[in-house]
C-alpha cells in the first residue's frame, strides 16, 4: 500500500509535536485527518503545512476527550475520509509547573489527568477499532519522559499525569500482545521546539515530525518502544534506518 492510499488520523495533530508530524506525513504523500476542539488551531495548521499538500488534509472540529463527542467525531471522520489506516496519538500538553502538590487543588489534578490520560484513553477506545484487526495498520503513541522523574520543583502533577500515560501505553502492549495492528510508542525524553523557539538539546518539531512519519511509513515493528533522548537519536533511529 503506497502512502497515497493511506489515511492517517493524527490525534493532537494541531499541537507543536503533532503539527510537525502532520506536515511530514503530508509531504510524504499521506492523506491526514486532524480533530481539534479549537477551529482556530486547525486554521493555523492548514496555514503551516506545505501549500501543495493542503488538499490531502482533512480537519474536523470535535472533542476526542469525551466518549459521546469522540463517537460523533469518528462518524464525521469516516464520512469524510472513508477509512483510516494509521493513527498517531500525541494528546495533552508538554509543560505544567503549577507548584508543589500541597498548593494545588483536586480540580487541578483532575485537569492534568484528564488532559494526559483520560483523553488518551477515550480516543484510543473510540478509534482503535478502526485499525485493530489489520496487520497493515499502525497505532503510534507519542509520550514523554516527564513521567519518569520530577523535572524541576513545581512540576509534580506533570510527572503524575505523564506517568499515567506511560503506564497506559505499557498496559496496551501487554494486554493485546497478539492484536494484528502494529502498536508502538515514541517516548521523548527532551523538549520539543519550533524552529524559531529552540533551546540547547531540544528536538526541532520538523525533525521529529520527519522521524515519526518515517516510522509510520515503514510500518514500525509490532509493540515497539523508541526512546529519543537527544537530536542525535532521531538520526540514529530513523534517518539511518536502524529500526
């Protein structure tokens, strides 16, 4: 199946990481669909991708964090694109520094868990059936290393939320060892920036997008985890084809 015959659903595709992936997929000839609650972010995404690829980008306004609304979004998606062959999930946020736990409320914790875990679970439950039984299909989670340790004082809830997302991905790999769809996880242990907002050691969103798109294009090995600690890892793992 060529790239032009594949339709990728990019969950979180309007974010910093997701938009880089969407652009790279479109540049490789894939058709891509993105769902977001915010129509203005979808407009910015359309302006961000290469002009000659916009016809292959489908955008839908919807909420994939609510079971009812995610189902509505799925029906709208299928009506527009017909079928989905690959799914990439990069939901949530990359940074939170609200303060130490004793200064936070239960509402704050609920918001973090909802953003990093509940939305990932609901969207997986809703869209995974579209690709589950086909060995030519892929489902790729993009996660972060914030769940492994406290990054700095005040970021504790980010660690809790990120850790729950990492655990959920592990559960899926171990609960569904024989599922035909190729499940994988790209774990990013550093920051990701746009080309005009980079810091030392950060991954460029365009380079990361190219790497993830390459992974999808090659139909990554089943139930694999790829860990990215620095920009060099992108070249080692993906560009040089050391999958």
